[in-house]
């Protein structure tokens, strides 16, 4: 048809098509959704004040009193909104405080789980505001996200749209360093995930990307033992090869084989070997003379897989390599599964599509899914097998897990507005 038009008519036709297309991309917000956006637009200073209060609480994962104080602060924000907050303590032997859970009872719409965390990696307690940025431990990871989560709910409450919705807020107190055993620490979160349809997680966000997949993180450990004696006996049938040659063989094979798995990384973080090895939680020391065959070698590291299946495959590979040991050596291999990988899937992509639409409707542009290798492990992965899960809905920031951590304060309002519209649509 276009070919039969005169150039002028063709140009007019194309302009009209373009206008129709743009209008369709920018659907209207409902009057209620417009009210959400208007209410949040006036909340920036209150949000910054709450962020400041929370960042001034020193709450690294190991600080039990600090994490508890974070619970008290946020429970106090949620209770007046009709939530029933409860403190879920962890066993003192875990060295971690506990979690904040809060339920809003209702029967309408989808059951939504909103995830944050109370702890930080580094100690903090200092909040520095520099114009539109705030610096301090937890500003971006993830007290800023917690504030966005709370204000998305506050917005629904403010316009009278919260009643009847089924929402659970879960803020863990040990996200950055999970209390052992992991099964106990994460049982309440997994139970909450099983009871929900959709999980929204407020780890660090960005304008055009949200998280539908992330790699997991597990720790592994190798301990090689071998007969020790005069070094002149090494390579003999009686003495074998010593513990260090065997550890070196295993590590070299790990490096050669594991790198073939796409997107997977496996780091060796510490190696120690000798006649005697003394281990500490994050270190080891060894002694050994040149004329003694080493009796012991240890190595530790982590492994980050893209999918649960890939982690299984990597573990099997590692166990097979360990099993092909040099003569007279013996190796114990342990893999401790910490954060599971979060594989992308249709249910997560459905939530992403809703978030993308909310963002477009607000005039904030499209939002796409992410490359899982560019996102660290996180709590969302524990619930992802049970419900449609979307992460990365938090504050824009940089320098997480480092002294230079900072956050973009302007994104408090824009991110909570996108989250509020998404939450509103999910809970109708
Ligand atoms: Zn975090």
C-alpha cells in the first residue's frame, strides 16, 4: 500500500502511525494511580529523613543489637499501616540477630511478598548528605531500598487503596552474611515465598533494568592429607606425592574444567600447605621444611553458578576431579550451598512485564531484564522457585560493600512510585 502513495501522503501516513504508536506505548494511569504518584512526589524529604535515621543505626550482620534496632524502626513504620510486625529471632549460636516479618491481611488480588534486609556488610552509623547524594554504609545496600518498599506501601495506605490487600514484608537481618545453618536462617523466608504469588525485592535498582535472574554463591573447601616423611622418598610407592602436589593438581583441573561452564565463576581465595597447617576462620598458617613431605594442604574458595542445574553439574565435576587423586593422598571436599542461583523463567518475566508497563505508564521509560552474571547473590533467590520474582527495585546507588557506598536521593521518589503502581495493580 505504501508503494502506491505519493511521497507526501506516505509521509503523513507514517506520522499518524507514529503518533498512534506512541500513544499506545504511553497508556494512561488510572485516577487512583495518579494519586499514588502525586502523594509520593511530596514525600522526598520524609523519605530522606527516614533513610538518615536508619543509616545512623550501625547494623552490620554481626551486630545483633543494631539489627534489632533496625527491626524496631521499621516495625514502627509498618504497624500504623495495618501490618502486624513480628520479630523472628535466630539461635544465638548462629551469631545473627533475626528477621522482621509483617503481614497485612486481606483477600483481594495477588499475594505479594516484599523483601528487604536490615543488615549491612560494613559497620556504619554515619550519614553524610551531599546535595542529591547520601554517603554511608547501607545507603544503597539496602536501607534506601527498604525505605522505597515502605513508602510504596504508605502511598497505597495514603490514598485508601491498601485495605483488603494481602502483603507480607520480610526484612532479613543476615542477608549479607547468612547465619548458619542456612536452612534454619532462611526457613521463614522460604515459607513466606511459598505462601505468595509474587515476590518483589528492593536491592539496588537502575532506571532501565530489573533483576529476573542472578547467580548464586556457595563456598567450597578442600583438605588433602598424605603420608609425611623424608623428602627423598617423594614419588615412591610408599610415600606417594605429598599433599601439596595433589592440591595443586586439583586446583589446576578446577580452573581448566569449571571455566567451560558458561557464566560460572569459581574463585580460589586461600591456599595453605606444609608439614603442619593451622586454620583460622578467614586464614591459615603453615610450617614446613624443604626436606619434609607435606602432610596437609587446604584450599578454600567460592563458586557462583547461573542455574541450580549448573551448580549440580559443577559440584559433580569437582567431586570427579578430587576422586582421581595422586597415589597415597586423600582428599575431603565440602561444598556449602549458601545462596541458590536464581534462574530466569516465565513467572519472573511476567512480573517484569507488569513493572515495565508501570514504568512506561509513568513516563519513566522501558525496563528490561538483566544479565545474571552481573548481579550478585541475594535473598530473592530463596523464594524464586515458588513465586514470580523481581529484584532490583531499590534505590540507585554505587560502591556497595565498600567505604565509598552512596545513593542517589532523587531515585527514592521515582523508584517508590514505580513500585507503588506495580503493587497497586498486583493487589486489585
Ligand atoms: Zn543487599
